[in-house]
């Protein structure tokens, strides 16, 4: 206790100061700036293209029925999906965290698992099950089932962190159970709930594959269609600008919510765990409801893929049974791009994260914020901007593997940055200083102290980025070199031509890959990465 | 082994001066303790010495080589300064042996004999070599941190409150082990602490850092017995302060005519004695001042006694061995052993440095335990 107090005191003394004083090495700043610039490039390009359109033309292009319809489609879906996921995610989190649900651990894993299934695979499963599921209803269903874990996970974590004494106090002050939930619990959950719902909204805005398969028109599908038909022009850049504006607005809302995400706990004393409430007879309907949710979110995708795997006779729907070499090639491509994409994202994130953690100042915060902007730029916008930029300025890069890897690095930089930051924050700066005083220069410190200590955290971060890159569809479709096929593009190509059976083996492989890496990643996280830290 | 010389060292953070012209000389092979309250600039001084921060002005020389001055900043890894941090900062991913060997040249890192000798120098068993740092106790971790700092034979070793995270019993033991290891290595060392008893016990010299300057640099005995002012007297230990006058080379106050440790000019003064100087002789002089025991705080090996002087109703504190503690209400005779300090009063009745509580009962009672029991005042 005493040690902590004096240590934190010294920390305050040093930290308050160091922000002002320490000068980060120039090479580090340069590396971080390169990353931030690469992220800003597609946004700036999109804005520049849109601004260059003549004002009257722009007005004419923006104020017309198509844009209105896209806007209506997109906005209504975003609102409905945020609401639906908020309700389902919060209810599920409450049941798992606060009720004496049989098999709580299993449920909490099952409820988080849908995150490992790319939305366009969920979409493929539902589309291939029934032709009825199309348009708004289908899109809402798919998005809700694919994204509710984005609300479930933070809300469950927040519920675990709540002090049960507050609720008990409210009850003792005469509040009913429901009133206590509304007046005490919900306000405390608000940052987690809002943050999760905003993430759902953002992902819904940027999703492309799932909606294209459902024939639901949004900004992303429209952008893709215009690019494919060769109509890309001022109209496209204006649409892209509207989309980017919507995304950035949501992203800023999310920044704001996350910024004041913490409610201070007033008072002292150790916090108890809450005692789960008894479900009683309600246990059976609750189990049935959660079971139905698991079936809809996990059972349907897995089941439909399984079904189509064994429909060889359906020649009418699957023109060609996929060959083993094609499968192997697609798997190899997905894994390869996944590895390179993860490595590139981490490489780009590391200097930015190190700068932000070890040299916090107005400038480094700005660089970090810029990197997080990538979260608000849809893959299709990044891809279109990169295509235009390379075609105009660096021809040889166009349709090169390097450009695709760069696009992945830009798209998943925020994801990588989060884990880099979390990992570095856990390494006490005293260790690096101790190494310096023992005669090691900064390169040696990086290699002998920071790298081994960060390896676990960065590995987990890389695994996460790998999952997303190896299942990424939009940028891959637009940027992959001619003839390069990944699992995602194969599923896409076959499904678009209603060859559901042909898509199945690729989708199955993709899910296996995704679940396997998730499992490894979850294992890594649960192992105490920094055991015995004093 | 090297001489450290610090000259007019200054440092401000965001316009707030932390160090304002610090001067300090540490002779080769000696250990100087820098004592300061929290916020006095101790940590900043260490960080400037080790090169983690840049100086604003002033000069740092190690063995005649300028390592810091306004135009010069030698990188931390080139200064050859060993640093033992408050929390040890052991590398959690390395074994005990690898921690010790970390700063050695590549060829020597696998030299088992050398690592074992270093472990032995801080009293750690060789069998610990393959353990992980977190398997060691707090005191062992601090000793390991010292062995690691000593390994590359640094010119200077800096210790930043290295014992503050240890409990009282372990602290004494670790202190002794560290003292012995430092003495054996012959390294020049600077120990920073806010614990008076630690500074007095460990430093050949104690430098008191106050508001960004070195207020007094002296041997522990001189610092304790002849502090430069009343604030210093209070800072390094418990003090009994009584108004009095100096005449003919002695101090006159309610405790009688007392010899001075340092000559002072005739006139009105504040007289400072240490509580343990006030004794209860069994055969008192005829003119011995008399007092009534108001209260007794019993610590075990000693006890502090609050007394009210019969003649002047002034209150004074005495420290006696525990087995000789009187009872409250008892009347006792007093005698002051040894010499006292006298600080001239700036003008009649008021004191220059900072306002004094007029009666000793208003003094904070709690810190008494600090110097006496080795229990450090620490924030919860």
C-alpha cells in the first residue's frame, strides 16, 4: 500500500513533467508521421475530389431521388440496427452477468462468437436459405445477428465492473427492482452501451458484402456498382464524401462517449462481486430465448454452410464443384495476405503507439487521433482512393500485392493501435530507464526489453488483425492483383452467381481459419501475459 | 569509483522551478544521502544526474567529465551511472541471473562465475540464479536491483528511495546488506530518501534538499545536533524548542543554563534540544527544574513523555528508555545532557523562518515515531 502510494506519487511528479519536456527521437516521429499520413491520404483525396466538382453540378448530383433513397435506406438501417443490437446485447449481458443462468461460461463464449463470422458469410447463409430474406428486413436481420456482440461485450464488462452496493443502496432507499435498473444501473452502463451501439452504427455504414448479397442498396453498394460499371466520376466522389461525412460524425460521437466513459467510484473499501439473482421458473423461457439467439447467429451460418457442402447433386445451382487446388490456393492467399496485412498494420501502429504512450503531448495525441480516423473510413472509400491515386501517380503499384497490403494496414491500423497501446502501457517506463542506465542504447533497449515484454500483447493484436484481414472482402475485391483469389472473394463470386454449393467449401474454410485463430487468441489473452508483475 | 560534482544545477517544469541552483560534491567512494520531503526535487535531481532529463542550467561532472551542461547532454547509457529505482524495475521476462548480467558486455553475460560473485556481493544465494524476479521477496528484489546496477562497474550508483516499499524489519536488514555491498564495491553512491533515519543511518554525509536548493550538507551527527535553523531541526528529528537568551556563551531558558553546541551572539534566542537529551536524574541538582508528567506514549524500547515545567508552565517532550518511563501525574526533576543550539530571534518574540507553535502541546505528536522506531511516515 505504502509502496503504491509513493510510487504513484513519483509517477505523478515525473509524468506531469515529462509530457512537457522529453523530446521523442526524430526517427520515431518520422515513422509515426508516415503512418498517420497514409491514413489521412484516402480521406483527403476523397474530399479533394469531391470539392473539385463544380458547385452547381454538385448540388444537382446530391439533391436527387437516388441519393435521398440511399440516405433513407442507410440511415433507417443504421438506426434500427443500433437499437436492435442495443436491446439484444444488453439483455443478453444482463442475463449472463446478473442471473443464475446454467452454464454461464458457455453462454458468454457463445454470445461473443458471432464476431468471428464475417457479416457477408452470415448474409450468404440467410440468402441461400430463403429468397424471401431481402431488402430492409433481411439487412436488419443479418446486421443485428452479426454485430450484437459489439454491444454485448462492453456492456457485460461494464456490468462486471459495477459496484453491487450501489444497487443495494438504491433498493434500501425504496426503489423497486425495475426502478433501480432504470435509475442506477442503466446510467452507469450508458458509456458502454452507447459506445457499442455507435460501433454497430459505424460498421453498418461501412458494410458492403452483406448488403450486396441481400440486394439492399446503401452508399457502399452504390459506390461499388458505379466503380464496376466504369461510371466512377464526380458523382462517385460526392457519394463517397457523404458516406465519409456520416462515418466521421459517428466516429466523433464515439470518441466523445468513450472520452467520458468512466464514472468515478466514490468512497473506499473493497468491491464485492454481485450475487446472481435467481431466475426461478423464468429459467426455461430465458434458456430458450438465448438458445434461439445462438441458433440464429451461429447455427444458421454454420448449418447452411454444412448443408451446401453436401449438395453435390445441385448442379443447376453450382455450375462447377470447386477443386482442391483452387481451395488450397485461396486458403494460401487468405493466410498470406492475413499475415502480411497484420505485420504491416502492427509495423505502422508501433511507432504511433510508442509515441503516444511514452511521449504524450498535444502533437503525439494528434497523430494518434489521426490514425484512429481510419476506423471511420469505409473500406470501399479507401480502396477507390488508392486505385485513383496509384493510377494517377504510381502506376506500377496499381493491382500490386503491396497496395492491397497497404490498404489492409490502413483499414486495420486502429485495431492494431489499440493492442499496441494497451501492451506498451503495461510496460513500466522504469524498465527502459533501468536498461539505459545499464549502458544500453535505444535500439538495444527496444530489442532486449520492450520487444520481449510486448511480444505477447502484440502477438494477440496481430492475431486479431489477421482474422479481419483474412476475411476482408471489400478492399480485396477492388485491389487484389488480377487472378488472385482469396477465400472471401471466392465466397463472394460464387454467391453472387447463386452458386451456393460452390461457395460452401470456401466459406467453411474461412470460418475454420477464423475460429481457430480466435481460439488461439482467446487462449493467449487468458494466460496471464504479465504474471508476477510487482 | 569517481567524484561527482554538481554546480548551480537548475531545472523547471512548465515554468515551475523544481531545482534552483543545487550544489553538491560527492567524494570518490563515499555515500551521500540526499534527504528531502516529497516535492523537494529529489527525483528530478536523480533524473538529471542519470540523464533521463535535460538540465536547464548548471553543470554535472563525473570524474572531471562534463556529462550535463546547457550545451552538453551525454546519453544515459554513456554515463556509466547505475540506477536503483524505488520499485526495483527488474526485468520480468529475465531470470535473476539474466537480470544481473543485463548490463555486462555480451561476452561476459554467460560468465556464471561473475554473476554468482555479484549475487554473493548482495547476499543473495547462488541458487536464486534461475528464478524469476517475482519469486523473490521485496528486500531480495532491491538487492538484486543493486547487483544489476553494480555489474557493469558504474562510476556512480544512484539509489532512489530503494527501501520505501519494504516493511520496517526488512528495511533495516536490506539497508545493511546494501551498505555493505556498496562499501565492498567501492562505488560512489547517492541515496535519495525522505526518511530521516534512513538518511542519517546510511549517509557518510547527508544533504538536505529544501525547496530546490541544498539547505545543509553535513555529517549525520552534525546535521542532527547542529541543524542550521529550527525548520531543519524539526525536519531531521524531534525538537524541543524553548524561548531563551544567550549570555556569556551559554543559553538560559526554562531548563536552566545550558552549554551551546555552536557559539551564538548574545540576545534573545530560541533554544533547541533533542527530547532524548532531557533526562530524569535519580539524584538531581538542587536547582534542577521540576516538571509534572502529563502523558506518556509507550513505544516499547523507548517512551516519549510530555512534561509541563513547574516554573513556566511550558511543555516539553522527553524521550526515555521504555523501562524507565514515568507515570502520568508523577513529578520529576529534569536535567539536560549535552549541548543545545540557539537560534537568534529576528525581532522580539517572533521567529524568522516560519511561525512556531507557542506551546509544545500544539506540535504534531505523530511524527515522533518517525526517527525513533524507524517507522516511516508514509501515506496510506
